[in-house]
């Protein structure tokens, strides 16, 4: 937080002392969204980029993907690097592992107010996981076309598939035994004290 005063305001007592209307608006915005300084964003992204190098070049656990999640105070609460190859796990993306790490540390499935920094733009799975986790803001370094150009990753193909009508997708998608499945949904719906999230 000390750095915040030198490089621009973050939030807290320093901002409370300003009374100018425009600055009040900035304060309200910052109180709501916990805006860090550009320098802090860059520091967090550099850590994500470092993790992407560890994954791909140093430890060779997977692709060029690293991720960092910071909490409302700007503190790093989760980190992840791609482990698809080392773990034989197609879901071991940096963002997924960072979300798991952060949620475990905070003891909650939701990360409201948190910021996710990913060294490369999210794939559809990680973007959806960020919604499930209630991430507030995503910063990305390399773009999806970059990961296609330098690593032949197929994120754009999957995005295009998801946008298609289900009947036109490569993965066949067929409804079966809906009444039996919905019976459990009805039981769950009517159950007293069911766990909501
Ligand atoms: Zn992903």
C-alpha cells in the first residue's frame, strides 16, 4: 500500500481526504471495484508471465500460461501455471489452478472483488470458470491469435464451436432420460435447507 501513494491512489484513508467532485466519483468507483495502480497491475501480470515461462520453458509442465489472482486488498491469493502435459489433465489450465488455489485459501467457492491476471487470453473453459468464481476483472497479456501463432492453440476453434447451434457442433449433443434426471432436480428443489451457491 505504501507504493500506492507514490504511484497514484488505490483506496482507503488517502482517498477519504479528497473532496473534489470528480475525485469523489473516482473514490466511489475505487471503493466499489478496488482499482489498483497501473504499476501494481503490471507487477501482478509480470508474475503471471513468469509463471508462464516456468510452465513452458523451465519445468515443461505445459503451455505458455501463467495466472495470478489478487484479493480486494491487492494481495496475491492464488497462482497457477499450465500443467496439462505433466498431469495428463486437459483441464489443468493456469486460470483453473489459480482459481482452485485462491478458493481453497479463502475457504469459499466465490471470489467476488478479486482480479485475475492471465499471461494469455482465457479459453472458453477458463472464462466460464471465472464467471462461476465471480471474478470481477480479468487482465490478459498475449491474445488468442498470439497463442495460435506461436503455440498452435485452438481456442478460437472452440469459441467458434460453442457459438454454433448444438446440432452443428463437432461434439454430438443428445438429450436422453430427461424425466429421470429432472426427478432429482425436483427433489433437490423441494428439499428443505438445500445448499445454494
Ligand atoms: Zn483455459
